[in-house]
C-alpha cells in the first residue's frame, strides 16, 4: 500500500507527489501524468518492481485519486530520476477512455461513452507503371501497346523520333533500323518516345480518407479482414467525380494503458473505380 500522507517513503513503498495532470484528445481519450517518490534502494525491491506494471489502474498506485480517473491505466514510465537525499522520482504516464476500468459492468445504466471519431482527408501521390496510364490503356490497337511494352523492355529505342531496333556491328558502329510500322494511334507515338527514353512510371494522384477514434476496445477482426476490399468509408467523405470508389487499405490499432487508438484508411480509385475483377466488394 502506498503512502498517501505527507512524509518520506520507507523502503519498498512510495509517496504520490502533487503533480497530477490530464489531457483529453479530440477523440475522447485521456492521457495523464503522475510522479512518485521512493527511496533509491527501493528500486531493487522485487515486490515493488511488480507494482508498476503496464495497465495497472491509477487508483492502485494513487489511492486518493478522484474516482472519476479510475479508467486510467499505466501506459509507460516516462522517466526515472535520482534526486538529492537518496530519493528517486518516477514519472509515469497513464491513458484510458472513460469507463475502461477492470470492474466495468456492461449492464451498468451509465455505460462508457461512445467513441468520438475524427475524419481526415489528405491528398497523396504515388508511382504507377507507365503502361497503366489511362491514355495507354485507351489505345485501341494491340500492336501499339506491344510496341510500348517492347520500348519499356529496351528492345526498341528512340532514334530522333523514330522507334527503332538498335545493335552494334562488328566494327563498333551503332545500327538503328526503324520498325516497319510506327505507332500512330492516339498518343501512342508520344508515349513510345517517352518510354524509350526511360520514362517508365508516372505520378498517380489520389486521396486518403482516414477515420481515427479512441476506445476501450481494440479494432474488430472483421475490420482487419476487410482490408483490400472495395468499401464504403465510414463518415462522409466527399463525392469525387469520375465514377470513383474507395478501397479499405489500412486498419491499425495502438494500445496505451487502458486506451486503444484505432484508425482505418480508404484510398480513392482512379476514374472508373477499382477493378472488380481484381478486387472484391465488401
């Protein structure tokens, strides 16, 4: 049992210092800090070492704390500092979501509050194979697409705008021979020159919709199982033109004390939506 009165700690015990602070996140979770004073030699006491374990309720370590804070559990030891006089100060961080005590009863008429999620929209730019560019995919002639593929593989080169084969003869001379039929449909010729000169990817703009919430519960297995599926995001993401849709691409949880910080992310498709041949729909 920890000392709660003013005075010096004895070996194996601790004194709660008057420096408790707490802060609530916009998702409703809480973080708090509290310091404890011990004799330096108490650090070697095995019984004491078992007291400050991750998840330990703050009321067990600080018995005079207000009942309201009983949902807080030990998240980390931020610092252990030796102080003059043979003392050591332990600075601890606690975390929790209101109602997350070990004695919580689901039938309680006053259950813990529902999570309060926040939603974030951010732009993103990735790299994509140049052969997946919409203008390349739109080419009607299979032969033009094959030419672009061979340019990417290095089998065709650009020779002043002519797509050509290339080799070096026995005397060391470079020999360029234009292919009999040059790409002509749509933007095929321009893409062939770009690819033959080393442009093998392009920037693909998209958007990421993220939901973040604090809770007494970890993220649900079903939500993890849905990663990679075409999905309707939680919340109210903006409607984007071009018949686009969303894919759940990430589900993350992080536990701190008795609080879980959970998040899910959806990625916006290109125009026309995610290919339902390749990806399942939730």
